[in-house]
C-alpha cells in the first residue's frame, strides 16, 4: 500500500493553511506558473524547480531548466544540483524543497493537527464521485450536488477547501478540473479514486482513530474492528475488498513507469511476481521485454478472479506461507514485505529462497527509509502499516538483517524517479 509517486505532492506540513510566498515570486503570478502555466500555483510552487515543468503533462517527467533561464527568472546563479536529473538528485532536491521554508511553529502544529479535515474531505469527494460529473466544462455546484446526492452549500464548502490544495478549480459559474482532480475520475487511466476511497473506508478510518492502541501495544489497531486483521476483514467484506483492489491497482499504475525505467528486467528469462495481485507490474515487464516469461503467484481467490492470461504469462495460485513458490531466474516482491512484521517477512523470504536456484535474483520494491532523508511519504506509509497490518517500511540495514537470515546477499539499492527503491539481492 502506498501513496502516488508521479503526481504533485500536497504540502503536508503546511496542510490547510499554506503560507503565502512573497509577492515578487514568479510562481505566484495571477496568470499561473511561469514554467508550465498551471493555475494551482500554491501547490505547484512547492515543487523543486526541475519538476515544475514536467508536472505540466501530469506524469512528473523531469525537464531540467537551463542556466540562462534560471538567471533570467531568479537573477542568481543556478545551483549545479538543479541541472542533475538522476533519481537521487531529484529525491534530494524534492526533500530540500519541503524544508526550505518551514512554517512558523504554531502554524506547523495547527496545520498538521487539522490536516485530517482535508484528507477526510478528499475521501468524501471521491466516494461521492464528484470528479466523474465534471468533464471539460465548468459545472455549477447546484448541479453537482444534485448528481451526487449532496447538499449544495455543504458540498461547496468542502470543494472550496480542496481548491486551496490544488484539487479542483473554482470559478464564478462553478467548478472545473485541475490536473490533480482529474485523477479522481474513475475512468482516468491513472485514476487515484480507489486509493482515496480506500483510505476513507469506515474500517480504515476507525483504525486511524485507534492509533493509540498500536502505539501502546505495537499491534495493528485494525484488529479492534476485526480480530482476523486486514486480510481476514477483506475476505469477509467483498465490497470493501473491491475498493482495496482498485486502490492497489491505482498505486501500481502510478509506480510502474518509474520502476521500469530504473532497472533492466530484460536480463532474466523467467520472472516470478510473488504476491503480485492482478499482475499489472508483471504484465508491464513482459510488454517491455519480449523475450521474458512471467509467473504470477497469489492467493487462489485472486488468481481465479482474473481474465485469461496473456501470452508468456502463467499463474500459480497459492499461499506463500504454506505452498511452494515457482522456480524462476528473478523474484519480484513489490510492496509485499511491508505488510508483515519481521518474523513473517522472514518466512516469505525463506520461501523464495527455497524455490530459487543458486544465483537467482531477488528484487524487493518498496519505500526504503533513510536515516537522514526528509521525504515524508515513506514515513507516512510506515505509520499506516503499523496501524493497519502490523507491518513496516524498512531501512537498508533492516533489509540486510532479513536477507542475511534467509540466505540472500544484497547487491545494491536502485533509485527510481518515484518514492520506490529496488533492493537487489542474490540467492547464496
């Protein structure tokens, strides 16, 4: 589970009350961002300079600015780091952008305390499918409320809040889309509607409200709602399981491009995707590498619900805690280990090692925490795992400990242009 990787980040630390920039900042002009023309400039201006123009196409592609352009806009030399477009430099610059202009202490506390309001508003708007009722034209709030089954004045107040975060644009005659709000449409190819709806499910909201249980005991608070835990809950609540599946699909779609562009998966004749869900990552790998074959391994209920497999892709139903895994040249675990505590994660890795031939490659794709980085995304996900599943995001050292216990040796940690990193290891 994760948040989006290729979309503009909201300024979480500033929350509902972003601090205005000086009036001479070229990114706060009334005509929009000087780099890409976006109108939701308060959010866009928080991004690193190298990312602003790339965000214009909605995919976060990096287009570094030239030295001359920077001199013209800012009247000072361009830092050499701003000319680099490799993933590590992007990540560092992004982290620096979040800490460059910190809020005043009381503003910081106020904003974080009340950020729950903005998040809840987003969940609700996604559940009401407001975005589906706005297309190319502006829609007045009376019509939106009628289509969504909401009170016009109340809906207007909620949408005004989201507008301050760059989600929807408000005009005299109603509301229109921004790049961010379009991602709430259920028919958008990169839709994040399912993710927003999942985080707003009553069981998830209840777990977050009971986070104190997790902090006091170390156990997931979601078990207060269902002693069987998240996976047991989803098995007995198919509607919520459907929303969860949509959310995971949205997450995969957001991350796949960054993953494929960062690692040569074509070096492996056979790739097994363990716990790969509907197989979106594996199918993308096979489309990118015509000589590779793939094996998707997941629970029987997941495999049985899928459409017939495309060429070069086979599927094996099973439970990685109980059933043998398929033999392959490389094993992909994308956001699987973070669902589990260390003893359970070690069991999964041991199962992979039992199936893997000597020298096989293990690729763990997750948010790998750094002891020094300020990127908040991985740390938010870490607390979500604590509260929902009892799992965790891990540092390189913590991964090394698990790998050493289960017969693997780490070779490298590969950066991507998104929040994910790839921990590459070899079976010894």
